[in-house]
């Protein structure tokens, strides 16, 4: 999920004409890659393939809408994981992710008004 979000944001940051969009999508791409790295470390994964992706929209609004649904999915996923986690430290990590992804959701919400 984090890799998928990273490549979507990278794509969107390159395609949208608005500077504001280029900036926020670039920052979001970076944060999602950091999230992927955290899981890579925790799960002791070897090399993770980053697929090429260019299917994002060329305009700002549809990318904001996609961002919104991706962040909504991330919040639900981590929220569910936090609820199910038995280890308190693991629960804490999932809850921290819910918070960050909620901040991301607000970025698109503020711009879709
Ligand atoms: Fe994330
Ligand atoms: Fe996010």
C-alpha cells in the first residue's frame, strides 16, 4: 500500500501543472516512501521492487480525489490493524500511522472544498 501510494504521488507531482500540487504530492511521495521503509525494516524484508507508474491524472482535482481515497484506505487499514494488535508497542506504531495518514487526508480535503 505504501509503495503504491508513493508511486502514485510521484506520478502526480510530475503531472499536475499547479505548483502547490507539485509540492504537496512530492512531500507525500517522500513520506509514503518513509512509511514503506519502516515496514521493510520491521518485517525484515529484502529489496522491495518499486514499479514504474504513470497512470495518474494530468489535472490537479482528480489527483486530489485519488489522494483522498488512498489516504482514507490507509487510515482504515491502520485503524483496523491497531484495533487487532495485541502487542502494545505494535498497536502504538499502527496508531501513529493513523495520525500521519489523517494529516494527509486533510491536505486533500482542504483543497477539494
Ligand atoms: Fe503512508
Ligand atoms: Fe499517506
